[in-house]
C-alpha cells in the first residue's frame, strides 16, 4: 500500500514538474528573444529595408564616386578630341632691333604681328579615329561603373542576409541556453530526490556550458555581420541597426538556358571586353596614320612696320596676306610601319582571346550560382520538415524523462537535434536568398 502511494505521488510530482518545465522554458525563451529584439530596436530609431541599404551604399561608396569622376574625365577628353577637327587660330607679335640695318634692305626697329588659321584636311583618319576612341573610352567607363554597382549591390545583399541569418542563430542559441537551464533545474530536483544519478545532472551542466559557448559564437558572428554591413553603409562598425526581416520563400523560375542568355547580354565585363577589341581595332588605324599622306591648309595675315603698331613699313608693304596648302608624307622608315602594324594586330588578337576566356569564366560563375540556388531551394523544404520532426522528438523525450521512462541523454540529444534543425533551416533560407542574388549578379541582371 505504501509503495502504491509512493508511485502515485511520484507520478503526480512528475506531471506537475513537466507542466512547470514547459511553462518555464517557454517563458524563458520568450523573454530571451524579446530581450535580444529590444536591444536591437532601442539602439536604432529606424528599421532599414534591403533597398534602403542598397541606396545608402551606392550613394556613399568611394568606388561609385571614383567611377563618376572617371566618367566625367572621359567626357572632357572626348570633347577635347572632337575639337581637333576644328580649325586652329594662332597669333604672334614680335620685335626685332637691328642697329646695323642698311636701308633700303632693313630698318633698325622692326615690329610685326601675325594672325594664322590652320585646318587639317587629312591625317590618315587619325583625327576621326581619336574621336571614336574617346567615345569608346567613355563607354568603357560607364560599363566599369555598371560592374562596380553590380558588385556593391551583391555585397550589400550578402551582408544584409548574413546579418539576418546570424541574428536568427543568436536567437536559436539563446533559446537553447534557456532550455538547458530549465532541464538542469529539473535534473537537480530529480537528483536531490534520488531519482537520477549524479552523472546525469553533471551531464546537464556540461551541455549547458556547451550551449553557452555556442551562444557566444553566434553572437560574435552577428557582431561581425553587422560590422560588414555598416562598412558598406559607411557607418561606424559598432553602430546598431534594425533591419527588416525577409522570411518569405519565393521559388525561382529561371532556367539554365535563360540564365546563360542573360549573362551574355547583360554582364558588364563582356561589354568591356567588346570595347577593348574595338579599341584595339582603332589603334591599328592610329598606328598606320603617321605613314600616310597628311594634308592641311592655312591662311596667314602679316602686319609689319617700324613702329609698335606696325602702321608703316618703309621698305615694303605693311600688310601681307598668304594662303598655303601642305602635303606631307613620310613614305620610308625602314619597315618601321610594318612592324608597328603587326604589333597592333597581335594586340587585337590578345583582346579577342581574352574575351573568349572571360566568357568561359562567366559561364562557370553562372553554373555555380545556378547549382547553389537549386541546392539551397531544396534544403529549405528538407530542413523545414526536419524542424517539425525535431520538435516532436524533443516533446516525446521530455515527456518520457518527466515520467522517468527516459534518460537525461535522450533529452539533451533531442535538444541538440532541435537546435541544429533550426540553425540549418535558417541557414538554408537565407543562403537561398544569397544564392538568388549571386545568380542575378552572375547574369548581370542585379541592377536592371
């Protein structure tokens, strides 16, 4: 009879402890999560969205400012090359003193000023080609800026999602610590009641210490992720910011063939390589130009005299007007032009081969990003289901432990599996987002 009363009392105590444990663990986890969230919210007045972070990074990036300055520089250089096509005007004023001059062949004081206009007619297409090269340089700078924007936007996306991911890791580890604290509390009660051996209680303490270590690691990952995002936003690395979470799963519908076609069409690096080939072709023309005939015309007005205003010239006319057409041709240079032309053609061949290698690398980048996206997308469904299974497993092992039908090891292992399942789920979810952005970056569509 006493044994039956003892068993009933033990069962009642176990049931009551189970209720208290579940309530206490839920309350502790809830409090810990709210504490983490409160800290982040209180230290920042605004919630930053992903588009906010991208805009701030683009507006404040030194790389963008450098690219903008480079574009402006190329615009001025283009304008300068265009002005080589226009006539040039010259003015010259001179004075000559000749005390031994003999009239009527000279004067002691000789003043002159000259106005000249000169226009190049033909220089082996070098002038037009110079303008075309200026236009290509400007287009190259714009393509380089597009590449810079592509890189910055990808970096912001990765930093943003990594911050969200590491903060989720932090929340999961906080909850794991609270669960292990609650379990240790029950284990101590059972040990004091003589229901479990001491090594079970010690095992709970060891697991709690391990959970606290994992929490510190997760917190440090979160701190570094915040520092990376702040660096891109040009803010002090320790500045706390609240970012809007993105937990919604959106399936990707891009096909492999579509991804390849987009990369060939939109990747700014490919446009840069095309421009490099065009520039090499134009340089062939510039290399040949000095060895072709050059034609120019000019008109000259001379005013001369023996006074500073050159109003009167005793030994000749005070005004002299001339027109001149010039043909200049360097027709022999010991084969130098042949050598330089061959070098220019091989330079163009280098640019073409470089484009082929670049295209191969881009296709490889697209393939890697595409496969990573498929893998991350698959992992979301698997890990989501794993969480449900781990939660049920943890619940069953808790119940069995409270009823003294299971061991501490069963409960702690179940807790570990649940924590790992949650971390793997958030890892898959945010890695999928990052993979999508890397795929967009590899196809050149991130800034479209």
